[in-house]
C-alpha cells in the first residue's frame, strides 16, 4: 500500500488495528488503521468481508508457520499481541458468520409476525 501522506510504499500488514462496524447487505465492514513506518502518520481505510477474511489467513499462517528474517535467517518470533490479534479476528469471523445472521433472522421473524398480524405480506 502507498501512504497518502508521504507516498512511500509499505506493507499493509504493518501496525494494523481495526474496529468492527458490523454487517449490512454487502457484507461485514471494519475500519482499519495502519501507521506508515516512514512518516508515522495514520492511514485509515474501510474494508469489508473478503479482505478481512484474507487477513485472518495471513495472520493465522504467520502464527502457525515459522518465518525467517531475510537478512539474518533467524526465525521471527510471534509476539503475544499477535496471537491475541488472531483470536480477535477469529472472534469477529464467528460474530459475522453465526451471531449476526441469527440476530438478523430473529429481527426479521419478529417483523414478519407483526406484518402477518397486520394482514401484510411477510419479508422474504
């Protein structure tokens, strides 16, 4: 990714943080914040489901498979906050795939009951 402030390219996995916004008809949405390593300024973005799921795979692979420093050849250690991040991503995915659809179904069912009681057709 390219920093919009200083125009330096950097890996978008660096100094990553997110806030779960929830989901709508287009999928799951999160706000992301990265810090440009060159200028130290924030780069804020809006991501939805597919890219978020791809990040989980990247994080999971980093935590599960040894990575080596290209300069020294040493195995790069996995830090505790990286493991916590992986758990947060998994928690968000469970929320997206299981909790949110159940909540949406309950809301739709409640509204459909009111609509039917009022003689209106239910939502599809």
